[in-house]
């Protein structure tokens, strides 16, 4: 870690030190920690193997300039989410309004299999840490897990209305947050289960820290809880004047999990030390307020946050289209861009100072967080981009859009 970042913490009083094992546990050890909890039966279902893809030359929207290399058009409704498999970055999964999720090959758009059986919009979909399994979750709370190699459903469970779904970073364990405030954790495929009860309101966002032992969860009442996943107890609670004033919308952590940044509808982002539970700083624009067309103040919600991996920089994306980059060591604003439309999501490239954004105008943009310049724009969608992801090399991006399509963009050409 950069020494400037370390200086943020060195003068603080340590509220509580988490006792971690001297040796890091392996995936099986972490999963076995759940052995003493309730058991839920695994489900099974038939898989569906189909194919639907088209290249740029086959696109019908001639009036829209299309920079994409490939368009995935199997969905018949808005595409809400997209993820890449972490092991090879060669497979993608998309979920949509049509109650469908598809696992497909990034290079040619070939459908490997369909995640069948959902009865509501699929809003969460992602691969396990080793790319051996894939999970899909719909708005009604139906969660399904599929074995990628065999294309067979190996587990399913139904919770309350689903807010988020995330795999453990190094074990076959799946976590989910629901509208009733509970956070669920299952060992897959056995279904061993543990629940973490919140304050009785929506568990709106969550993030498992890189050590695999802790998770940060944000709630509708603006509070933030740091959970010990093995013991099931709360390590820190951040609420009141230290917490947010409204529902949390997003969160991200730095590489070692020592810092977490949270964003909220209240128009602010908070930087938190996960060891001490202290709020180190708050970032907002004009007090978190934005002007509407009628000059009435409305909250300028924070939609996405992220840490740069190679420089001490953080980025905050706001509902009014502003992308702000801050120096982490001084917490001062370094650059600010005004996007043409509200930003839905942002993501730093893994090994550079470039940050990518997707917006409601259907455009993917790349910005340089150090120089303050826009690097490039990628067009092709005829409706808003609702989600996107970058591969490890930042050589391509996959977008999900309200135009019922997912697209693959090569970021290294033509203007990079």
C-alpha cells in the first residue's frame, strides 16, 4: 500500500483489533466453518443449450454508430446484469427482464446454456471464484446455482425479495442480501446455511472483504455493519451522525480490504477503516444536493464508487452525471467531469489510472483519473446501459442494456 494511505490511519485510536489466524485458511477450511448450521436440500433442473448471436455487420440499427465487436441478442427484455468468469474471462453471464439468464462465450456469442426456471426478472448473476459454478438470482428471491462443466442446476433456494448476490472470493460459498434485512450465506452445493439479521430494514448492498472472513453490509436506514462471517457476530456498527442519512446504494473495498468506500442516496460517499470501524472522510458535491429542472433541490445520489489499484485515487459517480476523482491521502478533489447523462456504474481498470463509466445515454466512456481527460467513447446501444464489466487486461468491456442486448467492445481499438 502507498505510504500516504497508511498515514491516514497511524494516528488513530484502535477501537478493536480482529483476531485473524496466522495462516490464511484455504477454500475448504473457509467453507467447513459453516458445518454447524442449518441444512437446506439442493435442487436440480434441466439445462437448455441454445445459441443466438450476431456480429456488427448484422445489426439493423443503421442510424446508430456501433463500435461493438459482437452483439448478444438472445434476451427479449432489458438486460440488467452481466459478469465475466474470473478464471479465464472467456465466459459471460447475463440476466434480464425476460426472466432469463444465459451463459455464453465472449469470443463468438455462442450460448453455452440457459439458467432456466426463474419466474421474475433476473437482476443478479455471477461466477464462483474458480469459475466452476454460476449463480443467478431474480427479484422474487429465487436463487439457482449451476455447475458450468455439466450445465446442470445443482442447488436452488428461495429467499425474500433479493437485493444483491455475491460469491465468496476464495471458497464455494454464496451470500445474498434481502429486502427484509437479512443476509444469507450458503455453502454450495450442500446448502449449509447461516443468516445474519440486520436492523429490520432492507440490506441494500454488501461486499465480502478480500480476507474472506468479513463482510460489509449497508442498510436502508443508512447504517453500515461489519460482520464476522465465521462467528456470525457484528464487529462494527456505523450509524447515526457517522453513518449515512439514507439507503446505501453501492460499496467497494481496496485490494487488501483495509478500506471500504460506501455510497448512498443521501449524496455522500464515506471512507471507512475496516479495522477500527472509523469513518475517515466524507465525499459529496455541493452538500449532496442537485438542482432539478424546476430549481427544486433533490438528492444527488451516489451511484457507484471505486478504488484505483495502482495510484492512491478513489472515484465517486453521482446521479447528476458527475464523476469525481479524489486523492486518497489528502481527500481532496483532483478531477471532476460532467457526464452527458446520469452514470449508472463505474469501474477502474486493474493496472492503470483509467476509469470506465456507463450511462443512461447508452454510451461507455473511459476517463484518465490522473490527467483528467476523457480517453474514448464507445457507442452502439439504443437505450441506457444498466451494467458493464471489464476483463483483467482492460482490453474489452461487456455491457448490458435496456435495448435487450449485451455488447462486447474492444477497448484497445481504434483510438487507444
